[in-house]
């Protein structure tokens, strides 16, 4: 059995511009996209303000 690999995947071209996914780069981690939200949450701390905007009708007892 021969293994076949493909490093580029072309997609349909919207508005005449080519779209190509290229996977030939070096190994990367999957958590790289979490860095920006984590830094934003660390510096701005938006969750307490957001939580105050959402009413909670549950009984705290």
C-alpha cells in the first residue's frame, strides 16, 4: 500500500481570488489561537462587567 500525502488543498475561488490551505509549514501547537483571548482577559478583566449585565433569577439558597 502506498501512502499518499498532499500539502496544498485548493478551494473554490470566491470573487476570482484563489484560496489555498497550505500544511507544509513546521509543526505548531493547537493552543496558539487561545493566546489573544487569554491576554485580553488578563489585562481588561471583562468577565465581571459582562456578568453584571446578565440578570440571574436563580435562588442563591
